[in-house]
C-alpha cells in the first residue's frame, strides 16, 4: 500500500529583534484567522492590522442604502470587501452584489476571502475593471440596472501598508503607486518625464498644495533620481525646509504630494468624472447611490455632479450636506477622519 508523502513542516522566516517591523514579517496580520486575539488587540488600540482594511461609515451607508432581500447591488470599489460583506448580508436571500476593482492583486484575495465566508457566484461576483467601466455590466450581466451602488474613493489600507506598492512615504519602497501594477506608467517614470510647470499644476490641482512650484522645481532638478518613496519624501523636504516649515507641516506636505501624484498616475479624477456621468443611467428608478470621498478634489466633483443631476431631473433627492464619521469612529480608526459621505436617489 502506497502512502502519500507528508510534506515537512516549514518554519516561518524569523525576524530581527522581539517584534516584526517590516510588512513582510507581520505574520499574524497576514494570517488573521489564526491570531484573532492578537488582531483584536491591534484594532482595539486604534490601528489597522497590516494587509487589511477597516470599512468606514458602515452604519451610515447601510442606513441610507437600506438594502433589502432580492435587490441588486454594486460595490464600485470592492477593496478588502468590508462594505460588500455587510451589504450582502442584507440583500440575501435572492439578491446579488457585483464587486469591481482595478487592483488585480487585492481583488483575488477579497474574492477568496468572501467565498470562504459562504458567498457564492449566485449572490456575489467580481469584475477586474475600473469603476469607469460600470456600464459594461449593464450590457452583459445586469440589463435591468442596480438598486443600490456604493463607491469608496479612498485608497485601501492594505495597498498603503505594502511598501512594494509605493503608496506611502512611511515605508521605503519602489515609487510605483499604480492600482494596477501591470498597466500605465509608475510614479517614478512620471517624475522622470513630466515638465516642471505641469508637475506644479497637478500638485496644486490634485491636492491644493500651496508650495507646488518649489516642490516641482526640486523634483525636476533631481529628475531620474527619484526612484523610491524615500527619494520623493526627501525631495519634498528639501524643497520646503528652507521655508521654515514645522515638522508637522512638512509631513502634511509630503502626504499631499503623494496624494497628488497617485491621482495623476491612476487617472483618478477622470475615472471619477466618468463614473459620475454614467452612474445615474445604471440605476433603477429609486436606486440609491452612496459615495465616500476623502479630499476636496473628490468631494467637489461628487457634490457638483449630484446637484447638476438633481437640477436636470436625473435625481429626485441628493444630500445637501456631507455625512461624517462619528467621533467614536474617528478615534478608533484615524484613517476615517477625512471621510465624507454623500448620496443621491435616482428619479
């Protein structure tokens, strides 16, 4: 009788010191089901476990969208799947949610995670597309349109946490910033090619950066040498340090610079404008739309589009003011502090 060989036990890679520091060493966060108590401690102290994401304004979104059994929903920014999970619970039995995401890395992980929780193809499907391609679902999969739609425009924590993605200055890594690493030019390549005046303009337009000319000048002086997140952070610091900025001001300027470049690399504003123009045409009568924004450029676009749609008769009602996370949520999850929720109802 032949016995199948038993694979030898593999020890995890050890890290230096008493606690893991790098993203790859955080073995508990990468395997949360095996370390639930430890992960709960991370969340309890107001942090987001590495490689995961904590959904924002969940109760506020559910209260407005009011999902019902049998309804058809779309999460235009699937991400880690936190919002989708809660919506799915309320539209079953009989309903279905479509999850869209431009990130080919995270969408696979999220689909696998939600499948393991019991959601099947009958009630949950994913599509690896940017939300600007939402109308494609109507022509193929959802000809009747959606009852409710959600778009969370923030960058997911698991993307920020992974230094290999290049989204944050807090950890050194290649200056990439692409939601889809196989498509388009990286942030490093953008900075190597972009003219100084155009760089200053996008820093100003994408993040309201007051010191845009000085930052653009230094970045262009270092052209071809800004290859990592640390390189970019150092270039910004060199540009504004002579202006007698405080350490806190420098950090905020670096954050705005990263934001502005990320928006340009991924064409986020043009994709959002396309979504806002198309989404009312993708909804059933009385369909509810909720959009979470995280900075003024996004919020201005959403507000302007909703108001214009209301005046044109596309929407029967829109939010007059933004809905903000509660003080308790902002305390428990600092990444929620800049969030604003706006909504509209299809006429």
